[in-house]
C-alpha cells in the first residue's frame, strides 16, 4: 500500500485527528449499509445513505454520502451479480463532518465514488485484503447490507419523535451533553454584540479579534494563531437569534443557508453583502427582519466546548414555518407547557416572621449575630472564605455587593436558628 500513502489513516479518523477542512481519499471494504433515505420536499428529493468501510486490520470508519453518489452505491448493491465478492469502495475528495457524530462525507464538487471498478487504489486494496486473509488469526468481517428504502416527508424530521425529540425551550438550559433535538418558538430579536457575520483569517481560517489601535486611531484585526495584525480576511455569516416559548427562551445560531431560506436571498448575495460590509458593524440588513416575531420549528444541535466542556451552545440545522408542523408541535408540547404553567402558579404562601408560633414547645428560637471580618458593604473576600452566588432581594442594586463568583449578595443581618432543648 505504499502507493496509497496519501489516503487517510482509519485510526486518525476515529481519533478525531483529521481536520474538518482537510481533503482526503479513503478506500475500504463495504461491511454495513443501511438507512437509505429519500426525503421529499415538493418537487425536490434529498437522498442519503449511511455505511461503514473496514480496513483489513479490523478498523472501521463511518460514512454518509448524499445525492447521486448515494444512489450509485445503493444501486450497485441492488445490481451486483456475485454476492460473495468483497465490495471495495474508493471515496475520492472526502471531508469530515461532525454533525450527529464524526463521519466521512461528500462536501466537495470534486467528490467521486468507485465500487469494485478497475482502478489502482481498489486493486491495491484487494491485494492487501487477500494477503491479510492468508494470515493466521484473520477474522472475516460480518457483512450487513440492507437494501430497504425509507421515504419520508421533509417535515417528518420535525414531528416524528422516533427521529428527533421535541423539547420546550426551558429544558434546553439544563442540557449537559451533545445531542440533536427539535424546538419551536417565536423569534423575538437578534442577540449578541457581534452582528450577523464575523471575520476570519484567510491564511489559517481562524476567527480574528477586533480591537481599537490607539496609535493608528482605527479598528484593527488580530489573528491569535498567526500572532499578528491581519488585513486579508473573509466574512462568515453567523446570526444569533433569541427564541421564546411559554416556558422560557434561548439563543440559537443561524448560518447563511438558513438566512437564505428565510429571506429568499441567495447565499452568494448574503456572503457578498457581508464581505463588503464594515469590519465592526452590528447592523442587520432590512431583509433579515422578516424572521422577527414569527414562529418557527428548529432542528438544533447542542454542543459542548472549552477545555473542560464547560461552555455550551445551540446551532440550527434546519428550520421551517410550515403551519402544519407548528400545529403538530404545539399539540406535542402542550402538556409540558401546562406543567410549567402549573409550577409557576403554585402558591407557597407568605413567610411568617413569628417562628415560635410555627415550632413545638420543645424548640426555642435563639438569635445569633453574624460576624464578618469586613463591613457588609465591602466587595472584598476574606481569606479562606468562598464567594456566595445569590440574587439580591433588594430592588435597588446599590444595596447588593459583588462576589468573586460573579453573583451578588445582600448585606448580612441576623439569622434565627431553632435550638433544640431537652425533649
């Protein structure tokens, strides 16, 4: 396989060592194929197929391809004459995607797929496979090729609970894992302070930082990876919207394809407008206002990032304002929204300052004075103490003090603590 040194290594793919912008080839034996899916939306069809390729070492990679390439692979298995012949697949000009798991996909116009065709990569792989089969201990793979076809409406992915789970927006706040789901709500406003596009370094494709240079008296862009100020940049569209339902709200990120779908403007027009726009503008084109105060259903991916996965964010995969979809989701989520409404309406009663009246005779209230090393209005933290994160009960924020954790706390007073006596 010396001639295939430019082909991707299976272990690197599964370890996440292949970048999302890398272009590569992969060749392997087709061992599983299922979920051949046709999604119909009007007169258009979106076709995809999920499959696995295996190396003679036993390592597998997960692949998902779309369009005519998916059709070619599916039809090759329908029409194959020798069912015992190993199916060797060569994918040319692939890219990685991490949507719904790390997998190889066709994201370039130059992508091609070859199945048992007379080509050097396939012939070399067959030689490698035959050599491995002669070795002691070689385990023949289990072949699982399923030719069933799944045809569904484009809107089924929004409303079919077997495809995606639907949540109310307040549930999104408590998610602590990577997952994909459906929400629906009203777009209240654009959020964030970076506008609807951000700039990236053309050399390394990393996001640049905007800052004001006092010496030059103008805004400049700096690339942390290239470690210098840069001028050769390009814009990527990413607009943050705030969506709300009856239980709460959250921020979602939209990209060029979504905004194109909403505004009926081409992706090219949006990108041209962004790249011709000012560096520091936070203004939105008038066309984008069409999304505001309208109800949509969103397919959302919740991601975790940061060194310790301490941050999270939601990006939109697809959206629709179809009335039937919205109606179906309203019915599916009505019980959850009722539960939230009932919870908010619970009357917990008013606090009673007369603690003795609420306690048995065997309990006596003792007043304890709280002593601190600092005055109550100080925002300093005493050595060995920890910050207290709580919300001020005072309507005037000036009565609250900042804490090391970023919350606020009110001035300390007296605590009433029941003291046990002899029973």
